[in-house]
């Protein structure tokens, strides 16, 4: 059994189901859209890899989607795991929501935690989140009601709503509106100091750390961070070169999957990140399946760590070809690409988004490429010399069973 066989089976089984489910609530996956009409009710989890998703009815179960745009005007009773360019929640989510998107807007209700990695994130005044809110984005606006705490990291953060718990903000610019209310403590790091004392906006303590002070502290520990970066980069490069040498026969198929359809690779990778750990944990219910589940989790973690390898090779090849190398070696390509990736990974916020993008792309390419490699090996080849050809004559018809 190869390294990624178990992960391949689980991820492909999960990703192959959207077309069947789409026929129940909307158009098929081939039409590049999924829609659950208003008044319709779908029971069971949804795993969608399609152009757009719109849920106007009632979705009883979780939603895992990799799509261009997602809109919910109805209700989803379970968790949501979504990666999309635009995400709009006008309805209700019955559990926690985890979003990766360029433009994320929450106008409805989320009865759980809200975790967002994105570009523009807005929690509108009419929105209500019953759990905690954690946001990593370029621009963050929290004008709604949050029953839990707030953690926000971004280029600019604006709070105008009500936060029942503590608020921790790290940003270049922080703005707290006059109608905002924070029921706990406020801990913020920014270039601008806010005048909040005695205004009744923050019920607890206010702790401010000037951005410049943080930079000065960072300068003092720059040597340590540099050594840490060199260590992780060297370890990743050694592991990547070893993996490239061990799986050199599978590597061309993996790179072909990544360069041929990057969006499809990212979709499969995103679904695998959600499905594989959940499936492994559920399988631990039976004692006899615990060893298999442990093996799946170990292989899954290895695949997650090596997900940057195909992305590094792909990126390095493009860079070296742009510099005039007509046929760059995969090892030199990996070295060049990984160095560039680790430099980007070290950038705050952007590095986190780049890491997730690299994870989804690389893991999906590993899944699709490994599957294509095994299918090619199973395909019948030319008949070897000396083999006995089939006897001539008509082929007897296949008798189909008759319905009783």
C-alpha cells in the first residue's frame, strides 16, 4: 500500500458525491451551480465542488464547499466549511462556521463560533454570532452582536457592535465606534492609541501596546527568529528532496494535476482537509478499526507536511524558466520554489493565507496525481510477445437479468 492510498480513497469518495446530492436540491455539478430552492429541505451533509452555491431552503447537516461564490438566505443546521471568493450569510447557520474567502459578509445569525481567513470581512449590524469570532483579514468590520469574545488580526479593524467577552486586536489601525460595547477586557496593538477611558465602552481593563514597541521588541529577537526560519526551511527542503526522490515515479502525475487544473486540486485538497480527520475519528468507534484510523491519521499528517513540495516544484519551474532555464531539474525547482514559499510564509497574515493556499493546492495535487498514476498502471498495456491471442469468432451476447 503506497503512502497516500488511504487518503486518496477517503477524499475521492467524499469529493465524488456532489453531483448526486445536487440533483436533489438543484442543478447537477456539470452545470457549475448548486441551489437548494426556498421551501425545499435536504437531509445529510453536503460536499460541494462547483462554480456557485446558493442555499435558500433548509440544509439539515454540515456544508463543506469549494466554490466561487456561496450565499445562504435559508438555514444550515450544521457546521460550515467554505472556501470561496465571496461568501454571504443572510440566513442562519446552526453551528460554527469556518470561512476562507476574499469577501466575507455575515448579515444573519451564526449559532456557534465564526472563524474567517480573508481579505474583507464584515459582520453587519443586524448579524448575531452566539460564539466567539476569530478573524484574520486585511480589513475587518465588526458591527454586529457577538455573545462571545473577539480576536481580530488585520491591516485595519473597526468595531462598532457589542462584544460580550474579551476583545484582542492586532492591527495597524484600530477604530472603536462610540456605540460599541465590550463586556470584558480590551487588549489591542496598533499604531494609534484610542481615547476610551471613562466612556463606558469597555467594561474591563484596557491594555494597549504600541506597534512601534512591538517592532522594537521584535528587533531584539530577530536573530532567534532568523535561526528558527533557517531551521524550518532547511528541514522542509531536506524532507522535500527526500520525498521527491522516493516518489519520483509518481511526481510527474502530481505536477501534471497541479499545473493542469489548479482549482480542481485546491478543491480536492480543501475537502480532504475537512473529511479525512473526521472520517478517521469516527472510525475509532469500533475497536477493530482503531489501528487503521491511526495509520490514516499518520499518513494524513505526512501528506499535509509534504503538500508544499509539489507547489514548490511547480513554482520553482516557472521561476527558473522565466530566468532562461529551458528544462530545469525538479530538485533545483524544488529548492528555488521552497525558498520563495518560506519567505512568503514569514510575512504576517499574508503568510498564513499563503500557507493555507499551499496546503489545499499541494494536498489536492497529491490526491489527484496519485490516483492518475495508479489508474495508468492498471490500464492494459500492449500484449507481450508469445501471448496467446483470443480465439476468433463472434462474442457471445451478455444476458441481462430480468426484473422479477
